[in-house]
C-alpha cells in the first residue's frame, strides 16, 4: 500500500515540523518514507507544504501529483490544494478554515478538526498542526497515535513536548 500525504498551510504554522514528525512515525512503523517540503521565500506568512509518501514497498516513483490524504491549516492552502486530492481522499481541515471556504468537493471525505480551538485552549497557536496529526491517527490505519507521540518525544525540545503531546491527544479525541 502506498499513500501520498500533504500537510499544507502558511509558514510559521509548523507544517514542516509536523511533516517531519509524521515521517518519523511512519518510518517507526516500518514503512518506506519519502519526505519533502516547500515554502515560499518569505517563510513566515507564505505558502508552505510538506509532502510525505509512505509505502510498504520500495518507493521508486517520487512524483507527487495527487494526494490520498490532505491536511490543511489555512484557507489559502485549502483553496490551493483541494484540487489535487484524489477522489475518496481524506481531507483534514481546521474547522475555522472550513467555515470560510466557498467551494468544497463532494467526492472527498472532509474531516473538520477544531485544531485552532485546541491550540488556543493549550495557549499556543502553533500546536494546531499536532491536533490535525492526532485526528489523522484516529482516521487512518497508516499511522498510530503512540508512534506520533514517540516521534515528538524523540525529536522535540523538552520544553514543548507535553503541549504537543496534549495537542495530538486532543486532536485524536476530537474525531
């Protein structure tokens, strides 16, 4: 099984970091993993995305054209990348973003996650990315919550671990 996953948003929302944590969790589950990232020259405030391919076989084709799973943290990202979601894809979107979207597809499964709300309740807007990853763990057979928590514990500075793990759990519980 091969899946293409894109995490999208605006620079400064932790898109690249969440892509890294997800890649580590998938690697710990013994998947072959390809991880790339792209962000505008302006970094903070500009367009940003992380692309992950995971497969139980060797990944020979690195073309990333359509997603099986799309996570969107901002309205510009939702508008820009919704079109590359394959029919029947899982599309995770921050509830506050979805409420402002004017065009939605009916051939994908939209999963609204109160990511911004969760982050605000924890006192740090940047952990909305982890709430989306927690929701992904709940709905996808590809990644498990415990492996995401392990990736955070192994790769995040100690002062931010607890908050990020709480955001993962709250995102998981919100679905």
